[in-house]
């Protein structure tokens, strides 16, 4: 039980912020390109109650990655549907990379600032939970960005690829979308995609952003994921 509450305290806030900001960014960019659907449905808000998917949130604790309810986007409302959907799709991963970058720089500064703090002091008791949350924030945001750029609809990478391909090939790829999640589950759980592609890219991203605190990010993630 103590382990569960440790996970909850470290993972919930950065995990929810990562997936909520990801979805809001899709809706915001769609609105800027002509589709007001998400705005009209009250989804352009950071209030997690508007976005939360119970199963997707629980998955943060069990597999380290989660999701919110997808923000509705009506591509026909966009001024240039094929081109603009690229920007709508890529907005989510870009937002996660930005959050990971901010978290990494705050983590570096906080560790540097907190070094003189004696263990058990009021300052250390304040800094240590923030360090854990920032470390997990770097991890979860980079993981969401990389995972969502798998080029299979309905993931963002698939929609970006649909926007980039010629119409005939784009239409053929779009037809995969109803079966996309099954394909993604097979790729993630029954192939070496995570070990040979996602995990190496994730480690490179953590090293680039967290620098000397990379081992801390990876160590915190291993601790709370077991």
C-alpha cells in the first residue's frame, strides 16, 4: 500500500499534466486552423475532469504510459484539411517535448539548489518530492511524444504520415485506422519495438535534456515502475 501511494504522489500530477496538455494542444491548433469543435465542447481547458479517461489514467501506474479522451477534431472544418491535420497531429508530441524540456531544466536547477540541503531538513523535505515529480515528468512526456509518433493511425504519427503522403496512399493508410489500436498493441507487446526503437530513443532524449541528471530520471522511473 505504501508503494502504491508513493507511485500516486510522484506520477499523478506530471502524468495527468502530460496527457491533458497533449490533448488540449490538438484542440487549440485545430481551433486556430478553423475547427471550433473542441472549443465548443469545452475541451480547451486544463481541467482534468474534462479530459480524464479512467482506464487511460490507471495505465500510467501499470505500464508507465496513459491517455485522455481524444479531443474531437472535424477535419472538414479546417481551412486546408490535409495540410492542417499535420499541424493538429504534431501539436501533441511537440507539447510533450516542450514540457519535458522545461521539466529537465527545472530538475537540473532544483538538484543544484538542493545539494546543500541536509537530509531531513524542511528544505530537503520540500525539494525531494519535486525532484521525483520533475524526473518522472521528463520521462513520461518524452515517452508520450515518441510513442504517439509511431506512424500508425490513429496515433499522431499516423495522421502526420497521412497528411504527407499523396492522396491515393494517404487514403489507403487511413483505412487502417479502425484496426490501428490492435496493430499498435501487437507492435508494442508482441514485437521488440519498445526494446529496439522506443527505449533507445527515450534514453537519448533523456540524456540530451537532463544531462547530468539522466541517471536520476532513469533511476526514479525504475523505482516507481516496479
